[in-house]
C-alpha cells in the first residue's frame, strides 16, 4: 500500500493549490520542495517589517471570478494598483504607455494628436506586417517611445537584439489613449495582506510538507510513496536533458536595506536605457503603501536591483524562451511526459509556459477537477 495518494513536487502556487484541493477532497498528499521555503517564486520574506518579494515583484491580477474567490479564502487583498515608472537617463515617463507618456514625449494633449503621432512614425518606419519585436513595438507606440522606453529594456531583459526577437513577445504591450496609469486592465488586483508566503501557508494548512528535499536525487524512493506524482519542476531536468536543455532567461537580485523612509517613491521603476546594467529597481514597501501589517509607517526601506541574465543549467529558471526552436524541443519532452505513468506535469516549468499567477491557479484547479 502506498502512503499517499499524491506526492507533489514543488510548494509553489500550482503545487499548493492542487494539494489544498485534493486534501479537502479526502486525498492524502505529501508536498516536497528542494528549497528551504514554501511559495516558490512568489515567496516573500520579512525584512524590517516589509514583505520582500525575494524572486521579483508579483502583483496579483485577474478577471477570473473563480480564481479570485478561491485566493480570497486564504488571504485578504489590499487595493494595490500597479503603475510603473520608466527612467530613461533621468527622464521620467509613465508606464503603461498612456496620455501622460505621450504628453511628456511629444507635448501632445489630445488622444487624436497622440494617435496621429504614432501613425506618422509607424508609416515613416515602413511597418506594415510586423516581423519582429522592433517592428511590432513601433507599430504600437511609434519610433520615439520604442527607442527610449522599449529597446534598451527589452534587449537587457532578453539578451538579444530586438530585431532577433519574435513579434508576439510584445503584442500585449499596453498602450492607451487615456490618462490611465493602471498597468493591468484586470477586474481584481492587489497584494495579499501578510505576504504571499502567508497565503500559501494557509493553503497548505493540514498538508504534510517537507522542505530541502530534492525529488530527482531520490526519485525512485520518493515516487514509491504515492500512487501519483505531480511534478512542477523543469520538464527537461526530469528527463535528464535527454533532448538537450530548454532555454530560459534568468534574473538575479541585489537587495539592500536603506536607512531612509523613501528611495524612489514607487514600487517599481524600470531603467530603459541600455547602459544602466539593471532592468529595474523594486522598492518593496510600496506594495503595502509604505506601512507594516499593523498600519504603521516604516522608517526604513528595502530595495532590490534586478539584473537579467542568460540561463545555464544550475541557475534559477524564470522566463521560458518560447521561440520556434524551444517550442519544438518542448514538444519532444511533452510527448515523453504523456507516456510517463502516473506523473502529472504542471506549472510554469512543468509545462514550459509563461503563466501569470492567476493562470497557474486556474490550471491547478482544472487539473484537480480532471483528477476527481
């Protein structure tokens, strides 16, 4: 007899949601993670009373009523609305690109003037059917904004020339002919009060969790504990890189505590020139309006500089490079996964797909329903 119905590899959002639902359905689950903490890449740690987003900023946003109702069982959400700032060599612009951006860039005042300027620059660039990221961006926001606010940031982020990147990466580039600084056009948005780690801890209440356990080092032993395995790690690593490694972009952070109440006045500032080595600076306290969990003003602040880098085996994988080559490689691994007995592959790494948080949760809920 197996000790568990499900062994869930990974205590991030996918694993936690699946474990919570299955446990409520009467199944016995064991969750393991090679890291020494739960919550995966949404893990937050407390520094100076601030919930620091250790693996980069995460702002929850969704239009999915089912997902929103689900997460609110485990945390109350504040009313934080993301409005990012772009810093180009000391010039400050609003993100997403909106009428404030267009006014600062061109001095235009009306939406008609802004639209005419973008169309003028698109025509001058000769962009009809965008074939790469550069042409796609120019067709959406014009040459000036592309050169100042898109090109340098994107090339730092992906480590490639914009002309060598596919157009689809930037098809969702927010550009609005309104004075709206809300980055996400989502019905629901906010940060869980108490931090993401507390939210995931609440999900995993009553579920057995073992941390610092590397599944692939003890695969046969651990897999023997349960009827089924839910694997949320990298699918290519699971199969020992049989067809070669899938590519990712990785990031690293330099985090410091500053003896001042305010460093940049915003949660996120993107540095869009090519010369600045970091892509953005995160000031974590502003996700909670500069206050601790009790509503007290915080006298100090914590900032993280984010640097994008090429991924290599051993690094933390962040963003799948879903180009033609990697998509074909993933298809080979997916075919193997479909033949793997009693193993479910899920999540961003298990499915080699860039998921927003709500999409991860929706996928885990859907898989749970299929299992039942």
